[in-house]
């Protein structure tokens, strides 16, 4: 009988093979692309979260400033104690109390006089000069006390004061926080044992007396 011939063997078709191969590669590329798109999102979040912390640290460091008074010997004069006594008692008691407690070895007394009295006009504006200086020197309050007075009237006045602080040198240049307004004044260190200093302290702490030109006391401000 008839013997069937073997079926034709499969023939290698290069076109079909390439189509199949390209299809797989395209799918791989799509997978890789989707992976690449997802990964950068995770990486970008980490540095963004760290940035605010670094900025906060940079902002905080410049705020730290040392008080030069802290490096000086404390002595026996308690500034806070005197300020409380001065605030609660009249001058008849507080001025003798000041001299009783004052420590000349570790503290000094200074006289300040505004350099430009000819520029002073309205009394209230001149008083604002004093108040503004006190506000800008807020970081100096801990170991300093002052009574600054305005003498005279509108368009004929002067500003001067008596200051007390720890140490024996002009305090303002010792800290960048204190280098405000002081250059507008002439400063003179006073001898605590002299009668002239005793009178100045009495007049300025009690808001009485006159300035060098005989102008009468008008208003005063206390730095404490």
C-alpha cells in the first residue's frame, strides 16, 4: 500500500523570531522605564526633609551671644537688689542704700552727656531718644542701671545721665548687642569717693537739680 511521507519539518523563520524577540525587549524596556520613574520620587523626599533642620540650626547659632558682664568678678553689689529697693522706696532711702551697698572695686559710675543739644527740638521727641536707646540696650539691663534726664524746654534742652555697671571700662564696645547710640554721648568715668559724684548721683537718682547751663529738670527715664 501507500506509505505516507513524513510531514515537512518546521522551518526556521528569522522574521518571526525577530518579532518575538523585539516584543520581549519592548516589554522589558517599559518595565524598566516605569521603575526609573518611580525611584527618583523616593530619593528626592529625603534631602527635602533634612533642609529645614539645617536652616533652623543656622538660624539659632547667631542668636547666641555671651554677656561680657558674666566674665567679670561679681563683687558684693547686688544690682537686682538695689533696683528693687530703688523702685519700692523714695530717694531719701534708696540713695543712701545705694552708697551703702555700692562696690567700687567691681563696679563703676559714669556720666553721659548728649553731644548734639542744638538738634533737640520738642521735649517729647527728645524723651523718645532716651526711650529708644534703653530699648535697644535691653540685653545690657542685667548688670546696669541708669537715670537719664532731660533738662530745659522745647528748643532749649539737654540730655545727660548717670550710669552704673559692672566693671571699670566703658561697657558698650564689649558686645555687639550694646553698640547702639552710645557714640552720640560723651562719657566720663566718675570717682565714687568725690563730693561731685555724690551730688550728681543724688540729683539724677532723685530727678532734681539743673544741667551745666542751669536748665531745670524736665523729665527723666530709668534704665533698670
